[in-house]
């Protein structure tokens, strides 16, 4: 019998107490692992879903303005060069940055002005009014505008347009209306419900159609970028975009970034707090169980001390028992927690984010961490056992 075999013999002898500690710690570890993996996937999924509420980075051409005044009377700022971006090349460079995996959407816009009159066959014609016509990439635009409520359908052909709520009301537009846009007949396929944004006052059309209709081949006025910020700081993405697009004006919409990251971090921090509560509860159970074991085994401790075991040897015996339970619970808890996380994610239908992979590194780290925590939890009971005097322990023999 030695320091290595004594803990195993004690564990077998007190198998019910050992099994109870193992189950408590295993349940705690499984809960912590499952919460951590589920919160990571839910956080990423939440951020991806938040991209449907708009972009968080704006790419536009650098423009120069001149402040005009005469006789001390300010006349406002004059835009010297409206400027355009090269549509295809700008999108390609944005998609080619190092953190391209964090780019969820790239939505180019070409903004032009046209005079739009009443739809063909209108009962009460309205004089043509100046209306902004915005060319968009429909798949990318719709991915960023998940909040649109469309009366009708999205355009399926280049000659289809969506009308903003205010424009449709002013011109009497409805799904199926045909209007003239710079000499081209287009069909209103749907009307966007009131959003309280600039979208209410424009006609949205395919960007390729707008480029052809207004003789602006391969041009874009600006590009909206939806970046996922959980994997890296937004400043790093902006820096890489500036390196890829020198001379262009690139701005991060800070308030949008902060709002989204608050939502993501809230979910992850909530999981962290719950995990800490579970871990502290499990540690408290270990302390109580080990203290009970010390009181029950005072005579055994006295015998060990009387045959030559030092105080450090007695401390090691009790710490080793906790270590064995911690290692076993860490291994079983990680495997159970990983499986539980996959089941929970399947029930939550998180198909847009890859499930967490099984990691030997995470298994080793979890096992080592839980083993260390169990030893720390047992430190006080083990220290108390090491302070037992042989004469006092054997007085009842």
C-alpha cells in the first residue's frame, strides 16, 4: 500500500460517495461544456441574423467639396467631383481581404435621379416628379434588408422595380404598374411598406439595368458591407479594406457595430455566469463531501500517521482522491457536454452556422482544468486531515 494505491482503495470502499461526487462533477462539466458550445454557435448565428437589419461598414469614393460664399453670405458646400466606384473591381477587392470569411454581405448601390410620371393608363395623371432611382444587387440587398415588408414580389427580371412607400403614394403606384425610367419601361413588382428610412422615397432597380439606362457602365455610388465582428475587431476589417481600396472613403458605423456586439456578448456572458454558478456549486459539494470523509476517517488518518506518513503524505492522499474524480469527471463531462450541445443545436435549427467540432485539445484542457479545480476544492479538507494528530485520532481505539 502506498500513496498511489490508497486513494483507489478508498474510492472502492466508499463507492457510493465517490459515485456521487463523480456524477455531480460530470453533470456540472457537461452543463458548462454544452453552454459554452451552444452560446458560441448561438452568438455567431445571432450576429449573422442581425446582418439582415443593415450594413455596418460604408465604402464610398473620396469626394472633394468647396465652401462657397459671397459678400460674407455662406452659399453652402459645392461638390467638386461626384465620383463613382468601379463596381466589379471594388466588390472583388472587398471579397479578397484576409478576413473575407467575416464578410457576410457586400451590397453595391448606384444612385441616380430621374423624372417619373404617373403609371401607364392612370385615371388621374400626375406631372413627372424628380425621384431617386437606386440600382442594387438584389440577392445582396435583400440579405441586408430582412425587415422589408413588401406588398407584391421582388423583381425577377432587370425591368422590374420596387417602389418605396412614399414614392408609391405620390405617384399612385401599385404592383403591376408600368412607369418610364429614363426612356425605359419598367414594371413595379412590389411596394415596400413604410420603413421610416430613405428607402421610402426611392425606386429600387437592378444595378445592371440602371448602369445601362443611365450610361454608367460598371459604376457604383457606394458599397455597403455587412461584417461579422465576433471573430475579429471591426478596426482590423476596416484597415484591410483601406489597404485593398486605397484612396476610397471607408467608415465603420460604430453605433451599429456596438449594438450588434452588445447582443452577441450578452448571450455569451449569460452563459458564462451560469457556468460559473454551476462550477461553484460543484466545488461546494466537493468541499462538503471531503470534509465529511475527513471526519469519518480520523482513525485511518491516525493509523497512517503512526506508521510514518507525514502531513504532506496525508494531504496527498486526499488530494489524489479529488484528482481521480476530477480527471474522470472531466473526460466524461466533456464527451457528454459535446453530445448535448449537438442535440440542443439540432433542436434550435441552427443550420446557418457549422456545429462545434470535437477537439482533443479542448478535451485535454477541460479535463486538466476540472482536475485542478477539484484539487483546489479539496485543498482545505485535505489540509484539515493533515493536521490530525495520531494520539487524538487513536484515542478511541
